[in-house]
């Protein structure tokens, strides 16, 4: 085998492994669930420009248009370019190289390299002339075909590893359960909701830490394995309160976490049209979120946000229920009133069931943040904290990054960062906050909302109308929700010359660098997950 062929094979082998990395990354973002990953593939990811390039190279190799060495050289150059693109790509959620990822990667790599090695054994040592019938082009073509079908090898790896993963997960589950069972003094607070649960978790942790030794699930560790990892790696014998965020994309997800942690009390922050593609209906969303309340014992309590009609209508009979609201305050135990926003933050009053009013000030802005903070304050009251200690905790709360946080640049531009995710209620509130900044032009940058099922077009049109009502300049990013957003924006009589359509977030930054002026305010409303880009 010539050095030329060795280099070609190495380049193509590295390219194959990087293709596995791309597909495993998307698998991880779909919770390692083949059904979700398959839906992602069906959503235009079976045949992409990326994969079509590989198919084109296969046809080139198997044709007689060019000499074999030239064909192989072209393949190597293209593969090097694509490898570079993978290396330099930036992701909202980078691939986390967990042990499970390495297991999937190893099995996929072995499965993918087998056809290549067989071809190499059959052809590689027979002749160094690079004639087609001796096989180098066929060998490389097989390697490219494997790269094109890398998703199939990743799925096969997940299936093969299922028994091993089940045993490993059960071992970790048992360890975490044992830790929790041996901490009878520990109070577990579960938090779930269609949106607002992560912010509420952070606010509650800050307040409760004024009095208690408190642990919360970090980041977005809101899956069973994320909770298990938190308990196994971060729980201390002296921890008094464990705040456990519980995420869900299908029925039974919350119950699975509750079976592990046995919550003493809980907060349901919202019931809205999120993840409808996996839930199927708002009724399924509601029943899944209330799996938390179903798991709470009679001597516990659940705090429910009545600003959402499905939550307000859901009865709870197995434990004490405390209802709160900012807008729909009838039949509520706690309400927030006299909410006053400013560029420096928000002041508001909390009214308790016995009519006592408590005044708070916070650096947070937006009704959604006040709602989340209200839930945290109620929980602190129920945990026996006095008003002054709670107020001290509220004053310490910092804005959670990418969740309606405000920054000011040295150039006099205000940035409202709500890019973590977007939902129908939160996006409307974010735009209402943008509308209050009247010192300069108001600019909204958004790709719209996702995972809304059959209501995606309808709700993104509505978002477009809110943009048209509260913005002076609109920048629509990506093609995923483009038509619905543009229709909604233009329905308000928005000036077309102030509507910009770009293909990527980087393109929006290039546009902003040309048009921004001191005094302008920018709202970044959502940033699509990598699986939607």
C-alpha cells in the first residue's frame, strides 16, 4: 500500500469518526431515545446537503470521469474541509462526553470500521497501482457510504448497548436511592412546569440558602440520570434541602423522578403548549406535570400557578395545595400586586392568605420572573423562613443568564437576553418588556418557537404579531419558523424595510454591527437548539 493511500484512508477514517460525533451529539440532545432521534431524522435530516456531498463523492469514485488518483485526492480535500467545519462548529449545547457517549462512540466506531477493514484486506494489499479494479476507490466509497449512514450505526449501537445501559443505570439508581433513604432529615422539593422551572429553582436556592444547607440540581440536570448524578456526586450528609428540577417530554417522565427522590413538597410553575410533538395534547402535558403533586404525601404541599387555566382547573386531593398567580388572581392563596418595572429591576407586593402584604424589590424584570419568584417566596414561607430573611435572599438573586437578563454594553446598547428557550407566554412578556424601552430603537432577534406540535405555525404567527406591536426592527433568524413569523409581523402593518430575514445567528450579528446605534435595545428571543439548525 502506498503512502498516498494510507493518507487517504486516514483522512476518510477521521471523517467517519467525526460524522459519528455529529450524530451522537443529536442523539444526546434527544435524550438518547431512539424514537425522538428518529423523529429528528424524519424532520429533514435523512437527506441533507451534508450527506448529499458524500453521495456525490461516491458517484465520483465509481465513475470513470477522472483518473483514480485525482478522484481520491478530491475526496480527501472535501473530507478535510468537512472535518474542519465540524471542528469549528459552535453549539448551544455542546456534546458532553459522558461514559455513555464513549460507549456508543466505541461501538459505532467498531461497526463502522468493519466494512472498511474488510475492503482493505480484500483490495488494499493486492496492488499499489490505484487501478479501479484493484479496489482503493471501492474501499473509500464504502467508507463514505458508512459516513452517509452514520445515523444507522449510531442507532444500532444504542440497541446493542441497551442491556448494558440498563444494568449500569439500575446500579446508579440503587446507589442514589440508598443515599436518599439514609438521609431521613432531608427535605426534597420538586419543581416542574412547561417553563419557568429552572429560574424558579435558582431563585428558591438563593432564598433558602439564607437559612438552610441547600443543594439543587445544576444546569439542566432535570432527567432521571441527571438527578441520579447530582445525588451521587454532590449530595452531602449535612444537606438539609434538595431542590430537584424535573423535566418531561412524555407521560411518566415526572413519575420516574418522583419514584427516585420521593418529594416532600413541590412547585408546578406552568402548564402550557410545550413539547406537544411528544406529548400530543395539552391534557397530556397537564397530567404529566401533576405527576409531581400525585407523588407528594398527605403531610406535604404543592404550590400551583393558577395563571395557567389547565393548572387552575386541576384538582389536588392527596395533599395540601397552595395556589398563586400574578394575573388570574381569583381563588388564589398568594398573589403578587402593585408590580412596577424599571430599567433597574422590579418592585412588587406579595399578599398572603390572611391579607398580610410583604414588599420586595428585585433585579429581575418581566412578569414571568415575578411569577417564578412568587413561587419561591411562598415555598420559603412554608419552610418557616421569616419575612426579613426572605427579603435578604430576594435581594441577592441575580439574573439567570439567557433568561430575560439585561446587560448594557459600553456603546450604550441595552441587551435583553431571553435566548435560552422560548414559549408563548414568556415570549409575549419579553416583548412587553422590550416595549417599555423607549430611549432608542427596539430590535427583536428571534428564530421563533419550537416543539409546539400542530400549533407551531399558529403560535409563531401570534409571536410575530407581538413582535410587530413592540418592536421597531425585527430580525427573523433561520427558515424553520420564517413564514409564520413574517406573516404575523406584517399583519400588524409593520414597515417592511425594518424587517430583516437572515439564515443564521452569525448573520444577524453581522447585520446588527452595521445598524446598531447608541440607545438601542435588543431582545434576543430564543436560540434554536442544535437539532433544529
